[in-house]
C-alpha cells in the first residue's frame, strides 16, 4: 500500500515512521510520502489560504493550490516527485525488504488512488471503512486547516478520482493531520502481513459488531484482584462463552446502539438474548 499525505505541517506525520507502521515501511509493505502543500504556491508568502466569500471568521484553503497538488500527487508529477518517502524509525530491527511496494505515481489498482479528506463534516470513520480501505493500493490524504478547503476542490477531484470525506468524531480539531494518523493506523494494521498475528485483529472490538471484553495476563493475582477463574479452566467453549458475555455486557453498558444493530442483523443468538435479559447493563465485571 502507498499512502501520500498533503499537509502544511509535514513534520506532524512523523509518528507514521514508528512502531507497527515503521515496521511495515521497513518491510516495504507500506510506503508513505509526505508532501508540503506550500510547494504548490506561486507567491512570495506561499499563501495557502484566503478570506471567505460571504464574510465570516477564519480563512479558507485556496483551490488553485489544492487542485494542482492533488493532481500532481496522484500522478507522481511536479513537486510531488521531490517529496522524500518516510523511512522507518526502526530499520535495525527488521530484515531486508520482502514485498515490492506500489509504484509512486498513477493508478495502481485500476481504480486509481482513493482521496480521503478528513473533515468534521464527513461520514464517521468506522472499522468497516478501515477494512475496506486496507484493500486499496493507494490512499491520498488531504489535510485541511483553518476553516477547511474550498468546496470546489472536492467537487473537481470527484470528476477524476474517488473521494471520501471522513470524520474521526463529533468534535473539531485544528487540522487534518491527527485524523490522518488515526485513520492510517487503523487502516494499515489491517493490511495483510502488517500484524505479526493475523488472527489478532479478528477478535478486536467491532469485528463481530461488539466491543471486546476485558483481557488479563500474569500475575494471576495482583493488588488483591484475581483473574477470573474460568480463564484457567482449559475449557475452550466455556472460555469463548464467557468472553462473549463480557463483550455483550460491556457493549450494553458503553454502546447500547451496537447491541440493537446486531439484533437487527440477526447477530444475537438465544443464549445472548438470555444473558442480556439477565443483566442490568452495568460495566464488564470480573465475575465468572
Ligand atoms: N469549519 C470546519 C467545520 O466546521 O466543519 C472545521 C475546520 S477544522 C478547524 C480544520 C481542519 O481540521 C479540517 O479541515 C479537517 O482537516 C480537520 N478536522 C477537524 N476536525 C476533524 C474531525 N472531527 N475529523 C476529521 N478531520 C477533522
């Protein structure tokens, strides 16, 4: 997978070089290009924003800067050629590259790059989107600042590319960079080969429509708190049922709408319904 990020704060994307994503870069499963939007300005001040038509507070990002920037990054032309890909922060821990990455340039999956525009006015980001986007070969993120990007940039880009506006939550950040870190991390960990144990994300929250229940490790007893006895039973079916119930309990307490969604999709069995009837919706407990 190749990710390109267009931003006025390239250094903000530095965390993408670390941990699991850094490993993915080192193994050539992931390439990350970070592009300074100001490379597409033509004035001495390198202005990327201007006052809004119709008045009002704040500034709006200019279409004459964003339009060529997205086109060049998609095609691998103009100032986009000069951007240096992020290198892994942990190369010494990894072996030589194994899988060749996607080419820096035009369409690599027939459908062309998917342009993602973080904005609080976008569709809420979900695990389903992360899963879908993890199958893309190229993602281009357009990081807004100020009051956001001139609407025509999105309208124009939709004529040539697939574009999705996405929000990471019902709050307003200062810029899109943090949203890119969130989305990129959620997406890249689902790319085959990135997680050491591919099965590990299959039990994560949202994979089965529920939140994951509590997890425990050694020691068996800590500060007077014991790990639930059932986890030592060696009975896989019993452990699986206990985990499911903890998951139902926590979901009912924290995200009851997910229970309702799952019910409507026919995802709750008779055992689940009995369990739900029997609890009050309190937080996940350690009882077994
Ligand atoms: N005027 C915009 C609005 O009310 O919808 C808010 C602009 S915000 C101050 C500046 C930039 O931060 C946005 O263009 C976007 O890139 C990013 N941003 C802010 N909140 C976000 C969120 N919840 N999800 C994704 N991106 C966000």
